[in-house]
C-alpha cells in the first residue's frame, strides 16, 4: 500500500507493508542514529537494550571509579552519565547536541541527588571544551552501520582535545561485517516494503533534509537464510588503538549456496572490554539492526563457490563528522563477471537512484 508524506516543497509516496506483523518478523525501517530525529520511543528502545547495556556497564564498573568521565551524546535521560555516577565516577561531563534532548536532560539533572557531580553541556563534542580533561570517555554513538553516527571522527577529536593521554574509551572495538544477499529474500516471503512505524521517522528525516532522499535501509530481524555467502570484515574501529577516521577495505565474499545476489547486508560487532564476549547484531537481540546496501540493479544468479570482490570505503562528508560510503563490487560467476557501484551519502537530495528505491518510494 502506498502512503504519501509531504513537507514544504516536497511530497513522496512510501510503500508500506500493511499486513499483520509480529515482534520477530523482518521489518524495513530507515536508519536514524546518524540524524537528529530522536524521540522518546527511540531513547526508550536504547535504554531497554540489555545486550548492549550490560557490556557498557561492565566497562564503567572497571574504569569509572574515582575518575572524571566524559559522556558524549548523553541523551534526554543522561543515561550513561547516571551509570557513570553509579560506578563511582568523581565527576561527569555530559554533552548533548539536540535542543529538545538537552532541555529534557537539564530537567532530569535537576532531579538527581548527586547531580552536582555532573556538568551538562549543550553542543557538538567537536565544538565544546572541558577542563580538566577526562580519564574515561563513554559514548553510544554507534549506528546499525557502525561508523555512520560519526564515532571515528568524534572519538578522534576527543582523544586530541578532551581526554588524558592514558584515557580509556568505551566501547573498545567495533567492526562492520558484510555478506552477500538478495534484498527481497531478507523478508521471508513478504514483499519488501516499509513498516508502518517507519512513516514518522521518514517524515522527520525528510523535513531535516529539506526533502526526500535515498535513505539507508535498516532491516530488523532479517531472514538468516537470505545470506548466501560467508561474511567478511569491511571496517574496523579501534577506539583505544589505531583509530582510522577514513578507511578502505577490500573483502572477498564466497557464495556458500545457489541463489541470487543484488547487494550486501552489513551489521555491527562490538565489545566494550578487550576480554568481553562481543555483541553480534546479526545474532543477538539488540536495538542495533542490519543495513542493506544495494549494488546490482537486478539479482545476479550465483552458485556455491562464486566470488564477490567487495571494496568498502568510508570518507568524511561535508560536515567533517559523518561518513559517506562508497561500495564497488565485482561478482565472478560461471556466466561472467558483473560489476557495480553504490554511493551512500550522509545527506543528499538524490532519489530513485536504484530500482529498489524506485519501488519503495513510488511517484
């Protein structure tokens, strides 16, 4: 079913799946973490993410006691600032850029018994300053496509300006993994279409952008049988090591069974302590989902043993924080070699740049 949303100077159709759904069924949403569109529902989902939260808490319990902590993107509830206090932090600098979230955080702070140990700052961390420097930095600024929220640039700036030379960053490590898929197969027999819950998010995204654009496609509960290759690491964010703000990775994906391929599915693997069990967003029950990135205009038939050589490149966008992504693929099959490219910018006015987007946003 096609729904229409509109704003000043724009109007677009959105293909919506109106059939009954369940909590574990595949669902299509736009990405949201890299955009200033958070509301209470999105914050609540993150605070209820037990798979994420116990890992962050374990790290805070190890590192925060009697130390100065910097919480970047503290949110409306000062979530990690409060958890830092519970872990014994001497003082917390909490930063929040979104106006509405900062106002709510100010109210929450006024009700904290130990709120005098928190300094709440309004603005982007890359434009603020603190004194003294922090000994621990905690920030959940990882997207379903892990680097999309600007974690590499934000933490690199924090290391240079906000943190002591021996400071610890939480999380410790985050990887992006990718595998070959066919988009339609991700929905376990249902026709690909946005969930009804996507409409308000798309409305806010397009209003922020000044009009529609080809949003990154967030697939919740993707059908595991849609993955027809092995997986490979395409991005590595070592927050306590050699942190690369821009990266290029070449990966080889080998098909494990027959099927068709039109793009790749990417997902997050994250740990907060070096010896901690990693969280794998494809396997765990977490608020992080998977991101589908299209390559080929149509599904290419493949057999077991066929190879997709994938190049995944992240380059900082014009804002100097959020990355744009460049993908190129070369699929080797018995029928021939197929090449394709895809550009996924943080912000654009490009619409209908791939047949999948033409279907999802009918004119």
